[in-house]
C-alpha cells in the first residue's frame, strides 16, 4: 500500500460544529426523513408539530384555550395564548440546545415535547424563523436565518394578550420542492383536538374542536354505517380508549402517548391489542384465536406516561416499558384497565356483547373455510420463489424479512410495475439499497365484491401480498411506501384502478395508514441540443417549448418501458414525484368501489360524459382521445 493511499488522521480531522450546523448536517437525527410533503411523516410536518407541541403543553397546563395556525405558500404561523416564554429567555429557548422548561418534571410531568430540542431544529432548518413572546404588556421578538440570529429586537410595549407566536419558512435547499398538503395538516391538528377536548384550533379560518375525544376520532376516521355496534368509549386516569368492529378486512388503530401520534405504535399499542383478546377470551370463556378477535377492529388508545422513552427523536414509537420510572408496566396497566372496564361494559351491554360474539364467530368460520386454500397458496408462493422471479428486492430486506429493522422499513419503497420492460428500466435505475420492484403479469383481477378467499386463489394477488408481507395485516409491512407505477395510458390507468381496488377491498388499513402512492412519471420530453425538460402535463410542455429556441424535439412517453434507465434515475431518485392515495373525510369505501368498479350505472355514465365535455374543451386535438379516456377511467 502506498503512503499516499493511507488516510491521514490528525488534529485537523477533529471538527466542532455549532448546534445549528450539526442539525443542518444531520437533519434526519432530529426530524426523521425529509421528503417533499407527499408523505404524512415527512419532515415539514414534524417541524409544524414541534411548534404546536409547545402550545399544546401550555393548554395542558391550564393556559390558553385557543391556538391559531396559518399556512400560506409554505409560510407557517402558530400563535398560542398561554403564558408566553419568559422574556429574558426567548432567544435561548429557540437557539440553545438543552435549554427549556421541560426539564422541570413537576411543570411538564407528562409533556408532549421533550427537553427543548424540537424548536431549535425548526429554527436551524428554516430560511426564516421569527419568535415573539407577549407577556404582561411587553413583547420580546427575535429573527433567525438557518438558526443564526439576524435581528434581536428590543423589548417593546404591547396590547397583545399573553402567549407565544412562531413563524417559519422551511429551507427549500433541505426540503426540496416541498408543499404542505392540507389533508395531512388537518389530520395532525384534528388529533390534537381529539386528545384535548375543548381546545379550539383555528386553522386557516376553520375551527377544529372536539367534545368527545377518541370517540369523535373514530367517528371521523370510519364509516359509522359500517360499524357493527356503537363505539365503546372508556376513560380512566392516564388512559382513554375507543373501539368497535366494522365490515372491512384488516385492523385499524390510532395510538397516542402524551398527545403524540405514535404512528409506529409501540408498547402501548401492543398491550392494547393483547388486552382486547384477553378480555374477550375471559368474558366469553373461550380461547378464541387472536386473529378472529382482532379482525375488522377499529380502535384508538391514548396514554399518559411519565418521562416517556421513544425510539426516535420524532417520537413515533413508544419504547417505555413502564408508566413511570418506578411505576407499573405499560402492559399491566393497559391489560388491567381493559379487563376491568371493558369487561364491566360488556356485562352491562348484552346487545353489544352479542354483536361482538357474532363477529368473532364469523371471522372464525371464514378463516377455517380458506385454511386449506391458504396452505396450498402459500406453498405455491414458496415454489414461485418470488424473491428471484416476481420480486427484485432491496438489499435492506434480502436477509430475513421478519428481522427487518424499523429504520429499514421506513426508508424502503416498492414499485409495482406492469410488464418486463417497465420493471427492467426501474430495476436498473433504482437505489438497490432501499427500492424494490414487483412485476405484474398482465392485468390483475377485479376483486370488487369478492371475499379474501380469492386472494389465495389468484396467483398474482397472492404473490403480491406475500411480497408485501401483509397476509395477516400491515403490522409486518416490509416497505413504508408501496408505489403503483403504471403506464400513462388507458391500460395503465385500468391496472392502477384494479390495484387500488385490491388494496381498498382487502387491506384498507394500508391505504389509511398513508403507505400507498402513485408514481407520477413525465408525459413528455422537450429538448434541443443545449437543454432538456421533462414535463408532467400539457401546461408544463408548453412552458418548456417557450423556453427553448427554435423547434425543439418533443417525445411523448406512452409507456414506462420507453423511458431509459438513465432518465429513470431522476424520476425515482431525489426528484421523485409521488401522489399519495388519500381517502377523504367520511369516504365510504364500499360506495367508492361500487361506483367505479361495479356495474356500469347511469350515474357513472353521466359522470364520464360530463368529464369528456370538459376535457375536449381543454386538450389539443392530437391529445384528445388518449387523455380523455385516462381521465374518464
């Protein structure tokens, strides 16, 4: 080995970073993944949450009954009416790590935010950050850029009521092409409302408030008409639960700790699921299979834990084993609560108890009916060796899927493609560490109105559920993002709808959990000898033509297989455009699937005709037929 090839290790290699430099260099340590806002756990929502968390803590401590949140063109403004940050510590509280009021366990014993890190991360990762504290007729404000103080305003008199306001604009060099999606913001804020009954949240002029806590949450998240019995709502010291059964497949849970939405669950959610099964077995005096009890459950749990331990800075998974450093275990606390309170409720409400029993027995019958088919299907899936033929896995998962870490799951994506050419292009262009490809053979079955039995009888659907590892629910889902990547033509749109039907029919919790996306690929390439534009719409194409001199070369991509692997590297890498599949409020999945995938009703014919008229007025002649059919489908 030559002397020059040896890396020198000297004093010059030792670096000391300022707090804001460290956050900007390693943002993922503080806010998780970055993203552009297409995922509900992208960093920009964590920034918003960290600011609102502090305002929520003021409300929990009995100060201020309203929080105002305004988001316009990427600029976020949050104003609470709590006590206001002590004026002499305003700058320290937003710019000095390990500075905050939450180290005082008496004042913030079961706090949402932790240890004064969150707001500093927002400050460091913002192009513009302004903090104002209003306290007893005086105001202190300061402005920062990328965590660096740029304007320290003097104390001034004010008539504003007490409280704190923070305004920030996320740094677009870190959060590239970001935008806040209204659906995700509202969902975040509604969760705060459910967990803090009586708190009024004013979001862009819309008032969000809840009176009945988690019962309101389930009523908003589910189709109440599909519930088999009224929502059971139980509260106790440091715990609140709500649950029911519906007619859908899978399980659907919402879990919270100290007001934090633990989207990845943790010890409290595992205990909740276990406690439901234990309680049902004890009440009905029968050793039900846990799957029969849990199938079709919709539930929510909120727990207050003293000094909680989370498994990441973003606080999405509870790791605490105990309710407090010297208290009972989380498991014992949750199991004992449900055994007593839910058991008493069932004894007092015979009609509901009978409904639950009928549902468990129905699930048991269905499970036994498909047991033999399932066994054969699993053997076929094993023989098909999907890891080599159907599935081109990412290296993070090539070992044992059951041992895949949470970090690997969060960073992983699977593209569901049609045909060999498309899957081949994406396979060559993908990041082999985090991106997998599953190749469909032909159009999948339209499974609307069918039972789970068909999934095991249909080879393509069975292999797909095995590749995702969602046969028994999404708890073991191997990929955080499931991306439908089909051609931008009528056949591709049809395949997309068939896959959407499959997931909504049998795995609605995967969609509701924010895991399903549509890959947005360019329709056109517009270029001359100097410059190339990839355009995702007719409007973008026209804009590109205007920017190029002379007559540019225009290519219409009619299939993913026509896009070269080199070009695909841009579309599925840092510049990937994903459209999340979001179910609107009160969306009834049965009605949705019936309308689009059921018999061709007169209402659907009218819808198609009306949209044909609109599209014909907007499109150029050569685009009419193909684009209109896509929109109609």
